[in-house]
C-alpha cells in the first residue's frame, strides 16, 4: 500500500517536459517487370520520441542506486525493405512478398524496476529483420478477402546496464543484454 502511494505521488509531482522533432526521409523505387508484376525497394530514417517512465522519479530506489533514470532518449531507426507484388490479370487478387531489416540506435525497451513496475531504457544498438506476405482478393463485387503473415526476428546488439538484484549486497548488478531477443 505504501508503494502505491509513493508511485501516485511521483506521478502527481512530475513536471518534466521535452520536445522531440526530427526529419524522416524515405527513398524508394518501384519497377514494373510485367503488366501484373512489380518489384520495389526502399530505405528510410525515422525515429520514435523519447519520454519519461511513469513509475520512476528521482526519489525511486532504483534511481537512487543509479540503475534507472526517469527519462529515456529518442530511438533512431534505419528501415529497409525489398520485395515484389504479383497481381491477377483481371486485377482481382494481389500477392506481395517483402523482406525487411532495421538497424536501431537507442532502442527503447522495458526493464524491471525491482518492484512490480518497470522503466524504459535505451539499448545502444538493436537489429530486426523479417518477412511479410500479403494476399488480397476480390472474389466478387462488394467482397474483399485479406490474408497477411509476418515473421520478425530481433535482438539487442549492444547494451550493458545495471539491473536491480536482491541477491547482491549493493542491490544492483551489471548485465550484458547483447544477444537478447526482442
């Protein structure tokens, strides 16, 4: 009960603010290889704004131990894809296949705070890759059928940070998150 009261006080007294703006360019190319087939590729740079973890403030035990920080930085993403689309000659169906890979700097992920809550931290580097299959068909006027499948594999490539550890005399331990799935 006391823990919940402290968390509520942290939320009420929080007055931190930060603005995030960035330019998100994207370049792509589409080439029609037949009347009913095209291939494409694109690359873009974008981001996700930073912010503040709702259950962590400067008075929190993990913050006092130097494990957590109430703020986390913006995520920067380099996203790439290559694929193709095949269409039925009558135009009543499409089949798309896309391969993608993303390189992420300052990847945002959740870490346990040692209580029942979490905080958001930034991993220095992360990567994701995968495949998407999209099928759509219009079997008759007024009907549309969609079937989509996607598979993604991602991992943290670089991040060392402190974690809350009740078994340690200092209540913290250094963890290497490299190689962890995301």
